[in-house]
C-alpha cells in the first residue's frame, strides 16, 4: 500500500483528480441521489462504469505525464444519516467505495504504486452555508463511524473536503485522528482569506494544529478559483503557509455563492487553468494540485502536462505508458 505521508515527503508534485460529481450530474441518463450524491452509483452497473471512466481519464493524465495521482472515494455524502435516508443502511458503502477505487488502481499495472486513494468525508449540511455546521463535539461523534469505515477499508489517507466552518472541521479532524490513518483537511475560503464562517484561514489552521493529536499532515482548499486562493495565501503568515499542501480549484472566477445552481457551466479554457495552477504551485510551494467544479478531463490533462515540466518533479521524461 502506498504511504501517503512518505509520498508527500518525496514528491514535488502530486496531481489530484478533477470534478467527478459535477460531471456525473451533467451526464445524460444519470441522476444523483439527493441524499448521498454519487455514492449509490457503486451499485448501478451503468453508472459505475461512467464513474469509473471519469477516474480512468484522470489516471491516464497522470500516468502519461509521469506524475503520481490522488483520487477520492465517492463518499463525500456517505455518512450514516444520509445512507439511511437513501435506503443504503446495512451496506458497507464506504468500504465498497475504497474497494472500487482499489480495483481501478490495480488496472494501472506498474503505475499502480503511484496512485493514492483518499477516503473522502464532507460536512453534514450544505457546504456553502456555515450556519448549518455542527459544533466540534457533535461533529466528532457524527463523523467518527464514517472515518473509521474508510480507514478500516484501506484508504491510504482520509480527506475532509469542502468545509465551510471551523467548528465542524475541528470535530472532523478529531474523528479522523482517532483512526490512525494520515489525514488532511480542506476548506472553502474567501478572497479575504477566511473560511465561509468568517474564521481567518490562519486561525483555523492554528486551532486544529493545537487542538488535535495527531495534527493533519496539512491543509488544502477546494471549490475556489486560483485567483481567490492566491489572495488568501498572500494574507497568510509564512509559518502557517507552510502547512498548506495544495488546491483543487474551480475553473470559474465566481464565488461559490455566485455559481451554485447556475444552469450553465462557467469555465475557463484548460490552458488558462493549467498555467494559473502551475504558477500558484510555484509561488507557494504547493504539492497537491487538481480540480473541482468545472475541471474536466481536458483541464486535468493540461494541468498534468504543465506540472510535468516543473523542475524537480522527476517527470521531465515521458510518462509511463502501459
């Protein structure tokens, strides 16, 4: 099994997946579950094939560029409460999700050792509405079962994503820390360098680092444009900036509140996305770079090609082709 902490130490650049949920939402003939999003697709043959092909596209981009790739289980909404509402009680959805990605990883042959599987968790409520966030104590209890299920199934690390508020992030971190697996925490941030609940990014990092043992391996942001995160990082104290590992970026400059629910896809060209992400990585020494809303296969392939030219990636030669 790949050692996520060791990979972070060894690699200069790790490519992260792009959008999955959004691409599935726009796919004709598929309908996301209102409670668990795409988790139930694991049990629908056609939907599972479509979902797998999206990840295969991201794996191919990383393999061809000679970069390690990070992929995340379809479990962002697969907590016990939502699984019950979706009629999936009694199924080991989190374990099956890890095993599904593990099967995709094994398809990669000699490249499989460079594929990292993250066990994905999300907040209980709406990720854009911090007023729905759980308290730290309630979040710890609420998320513990899912974190444990993902860790037991063999996820290489745990990844709490799209978090709008410090309180729930703190409880989630405590739940993940108890599992013994390495873990990271990813926030939605504003142009002002704060979480959606108004907590400064630096304050959130400091609070979790001091309040959870072991602390996360590091922090990311997701569901924000590179321009927004650049401004946020420039406001961050240098010692805290070193705790930031990367970004999964939107391809729209709109804030989450502005693009949530748009009837059309607001997205910049892959080359623009790739250049901006590479520049961000160079300026702040970020290791994990990938996509979120709007970032499809073309964006991730362009990003992978651009990142493979970063000095010191070890990927200046053509990637492994199987």
